């Protein structure tokens, strides 16, 4: 057909950042395919890529700003929306101080170039201590541990999956998530290749997952106890004289003392993993040629997330696998947000949350504290909120409290294109363009990728008339805000807010290690290959003296504090864990028929023995209850979850009044985070406890 063109694009729906070929005709999408010439994704896409078209065509997606009135949502002009938002934020600051204005930045913001470049400076301009992001619902323990060990929260070693001989995984399900803090598009193919070249995949997860089916070994582990397992493995390696760390590593004596209580026998009683298995897996890891230990959300968002990630880093550090090809390595991104100072090195405890005294990390407070900071009266109370690309009512623990708290705000604005469980409380919603309507460069995920590449894709589709990009909304908002709050904002932030993301990426590329530019990348629309990950330590350490202290006081102390609880034998109660599905994405996209078709996926998985014990039948509706609250859910019996663990995906619970998403009743489900408890956080990091939540399952009378 005439006018048909194929343009390069990038999928922004998960961390794999797959390269796309987008067929277009005028402003329509005619096809979405994987880009075979992309040096990283090499043609791979998953079923979600096609949903980029559904996001663009989504009838529920806002195209114009709206304001909430007594009679419903009303479309307003951009200048009006910007003025109302700036007024609302500035009034709260004037009347109650800067801390009265809170912000929450959600996960899709990390996948939108414009929010990456423009949301952080705008949030800094607000000058509030009440900053919240999805990081504390996700990878915060990784940052805390990297800060302690390597001196910078973003020095996150990446498993060298394409060259490793042995991958040891805790609490991650890459076959579904497509990899996280490990950008490895086509990861199933990469795992198969690992095994075909004689390598081994060993996995610990309370559920026999889609990834478990690809593994050589899968072991159940009792939810929330992995820190005991990991520290016991480190103990075995030290005890048996198998340690072979690099010359720049100190503190193994302190590590040895800290892990001493974690004997394989005691860890076995707590974790449900046989002592002999703990010992053997540790030995196998130490003996493998090149090995990488890796863990994700199952061992991040749990009570001992920081100790888990310390244990994982220790396995790599102590065996000399850190910074070794086939082990774990730092990437060398073409735009280096660490060197450019775009990403904070991370500091902790400079201030604390008002109500519970939780420490900030990297300038953010734990999202578990958001609802109480809004709801608790007194000086310093949050009165106004700006959310950008997030849905804390469904994503943060204690969703009902968040929901109630948001209803009591003086003012709320959302940069978002959906009226969801959170944004329905906003006074004004400012909707950005859809993913394929904007230029893209992955500032974060190139940093986490298993191979160094660089790819800039100009928007494959034109934006609709009168639509603004995320960054333009934030730029205009910052200008309007500065007219009302004159002293707001540092010079550098004001400058950044005035620049386009394209200009900032160009500057970053030019200053980066390969001296690239947008012009240079334009000659390689599928991306340039910058080669496999390379050793770079100790040079790139951000620690004093360029040394790694493997046993910093914060973590050895945390291990001592937690040892009693961690090594307590299992008490027989049920523990709730999460679950993801390849055709779902956190709390959104449940309104796309193409993705949700088929059997419902929001059941509570329970082991048949646990059902029999409670006299509950498969398929029955039950009450799932915790200290925080209860929801009604449907049961699916499954021998794939270990006895004692029950699994429920998050991001459901769409049947709240006022939500304007066309989610079918059969898909609405219940929110796991109405059951998870905001009162519990990981002591050493502040991360939310979303896995390993004590629950009961009761028949509904
Ligand atoms: N129980 C439990 N809870 C969890 C988790 C779990 O495993 N278990 N996982 C946690 C994790 S890892 C994460 S990352 C969080 C996610 O939590 P959040 O980040 O709070 O929520 P999301 O569902 O990712 O955000 C979806 C919102 O972003 C908007 N959006 C999408 N694209 C864009 C865009 O380009 N620009 C703008 N401005 N908005 C956009 C959508 O319209 C939608 O409103 O959930 C956490 N919560
Ligand atoms: N299709 C799809 N892909 C996604 C997302 C999505 O919603 N859908 N979300 C994206 C986001 S925001 C993120 S952060 C990543 C997350 O990426 P992953 O962490 O790889 O994804 P999950 O499927 O949540 O895997 C966590 C695993 O931990 C297990 N687990 C739970 N509790 C414990 C425990 O105590 N110990 C151990 N050892 N395991 C435990 C769970 O059973 C689960 O299999 O995925 C990203 N990719
Ligand atoms: S794996 Fe992730 S980035 Fe690749 S197509 Fe699927 S959702 Fe998009
Ligand atoms: Mo996440």
C-alpha cells in the first residue's frame, strides 16, 4: 500500500528494551516486528510488544488534560491544566512548607526518556523531603548493597549470562519477566544457549516457575528466608577455604564472623532447603569455571532484602567472579549517568520520615510510608501530591490506606494517561504522548545490559496535534511553578528542564566513553554494538582507595540483628508471595483484550496439601487475610507452589469506584497489596515487604 513505511523503534514495556521494526501508514501502526539487526535483541520480541499498538489505540487512554469536577471529569486546555497544577503545588508549599508537597515516581517513568531526564529535576525543584518512588517496591536493596560495597548505588554488576558456566538464581523469574537488572532480550534463548554449551542453571524459588522448567536444578525455599540460605553458602565457601577474592577486596574476616551463626543445619531448619543441598550448591558455585549469582524481586522485596543481596554479592566477590567474564561485570554505557552525575551515588539517613522515622536513601523515603505521611495530622503533613507514571494504590503495601489517604489530600495532580485506582483521586491529570510517539534512548537499561550497545530511535509515529510529551509537561510545569515559587530549583536543574531529552542524550553521548553523538547513532538505527562486558575494577569503584569492603558495619550489623529471626525454624503458617505473567505488566494493561484473553490469571495458588488441611476445594472463593487486611480471591490448587507458600499476582483490584479502565469484571481480581503490610519494611534498606507476608486462608461461610 502506498505510504507504508517501516521505522525503527524500541519496546519500552520491560527492561529487555527489544528493538522493533514498526510498520506505519500515516499515523497508523500497521505492524510491529522484532528488529533482526538490533545487536542486543537480535529480532526477539515477546507478546507484549504488539500491545504497544493497543496502548496507542487504547480507548481508555487520555488524550487531553482533564480536571475533576462535581459532575465528573472535564477536558481542559494545556495552559489551564499547567496553571491549576502549579497553583495547587505552590499553594501547599506556601501554606504548609515544602515538605507538604510529596511526589511519587512510578516504574513506567524509567522507560520513558522524557521522565528520566525531566522528572528528577522537577522533583528536586519541589524541595520536599517527601519523595517516593517505585524503587522501594523493587530494587532498593540492590542499591543499598552496591552503595556499601562499591561506593555508588548504580554500580550494579550484571550477570554475564552469555558467557557464564553457572548461573545461580534466587527469586527471579526471567522466563516471564524477561530479566530485570539484567537487560537480556530473548533471555529464554540465552538460558538455553547456556545449557547447550554445558553450563548449569540452579534456581531457588518457592514456586516451580516457568524459569524452573528451564533449569538444571530447582529448589523450593521458604519465602523470606533466603538471607539465611545465602549467608550459609558464603560460610561454607569461607570455611572450606574456597575463597579466592580479587586483591582489592578487604574485610573477609568480618564477613566470616558475621556469617558464623548461619550454619547449614540452622539455615536448613529455617529455609526448608536440606543442609546437604546448601553445602553442595555452594561448592558447585565455587568450583564452577565462571559463575554468576543473581537475584531479583523475590529476594528484594522481602523482610531481609538487603541481606539477600549482600549474600549474592558476597558469593560473586568471595569466589573471584565479580568483574570476571562469565561472572558479573559492570556495563560501560555510551551515556554514563554515573560519570555525568545524573544518578546520585546514594546516601542514607540524612533525614527520616516524619511519622515512623524511616531513613531516606538516595533522597527518597520508602513508599510504605506514603499513606501515613498524608494521613497523620501534625506539622509537616503531606497536603499535596504529584504522581508521575505510577499507581501506588495497587503497587505499594497497604493499598486501602493509600486509597483513603489520597482522598483526603488538598491537591493532587498526575502525569499519566489513565484514570486508574490512584489517579482517580487527582484534581487534574496531564496525559503524555504514547510510547511510540516519542524519541527514545534507554538511559537506565543500557547500564544494566548484558552487552554494551547504544541505540537512539526517533519517534516512529507522529504525535497527535496538541499532545505533549512527558518532558514537555514537566518543563511547562516547572516554568509555571517557578513563576509562583521564585527561588525554587538549582541552576543545573533549571537548565536541564529547559533542554530537550534529545539534546541531553547528545551531550551525554559526546561526554561518554565512546565519544558518540546522535549523529553517529543516526547511521545505526538498529543500534551500535560496543562489545561484551569487560573487566573494569578496581578502577571504576567509587569507594575510598578503590577497594571493596566486603563486610561493612551496616551489613554485618544487620546480619547480627536479623540472625535470631532468620534462623527461627518454620512455624507452619502460610506465607504470601507474588507472581508475574508474560502477558501482564504490573498494574496496567489489563484493559487490552489481546493480552488478557484466555483463563483468568489472578488466582491464589495454593498447594493441594494446604487446601486439604483446611477443607478448601480447588476453585473455591476464600478470604485471604493478613495483619493488614483481607481480600476475597479464587483458589487454584497447584503442586508447583511449595507447601506453606501461597502465590497471588499484584496489580489487580480494578473494581474500585471511579476507575476509568475498560477492565472486564472477570479480569478485575483483588489487590495483593490490600494484604501486604506497610508496617513491615526491610530494616537495612527500607524496601517494602511484598513477599513472605504471613497470611491465613479461610473458607467464606
Ligand atoms: N505485591 C506486590 N506489589 C508490587 C510488586 C510485586 O511483585 N508484588 N512489584 C513492585 C514493582 S517491581 C514495581 S516496579 C511496582 C510498579 O508500581 P508503579 O510504578 O506504581 O505502577 P505501574 O503499574 O508500573 O504504573 C502504571 C501507571 O503508569 C502509567 N504510564 C504508563 N506509561 C506511561 C508513560 O509513558 N508516561 C506516564 N506519565 N505514565 C505512564 C500508566 O497509565 C499507569 O497509570 O509495583 C510494585 N508492587
Ligand atoms: N511480563 C511481565 N514482565 C515484567 C513485569 C510484569 O509485570 N510482567 N514487571 C517488570 C518489573 S517492574 C520487574 S521489577 C521485573 C521483576 O522481575 P522478576 O523478579 O524476575 O519477576 P517475578 O516474576 O516477580 O519473579 C520473582 C520470583 O520470586 C519468587 N519469590 C517470591 N518470594 C520469594 C522468596 O522469598 N524467595 C525466593 N527465592 N523467591 C521468591 C516468586 O515466586 C517469583 O517467581 O519484571 C519486569 N518484567
Ligand atoms: S521482552 Fe520486554 S522489551 Fe521485549 S518485546 Fe517483550 S515487553 Fe517489549
Ligand atoms: Mo519493578
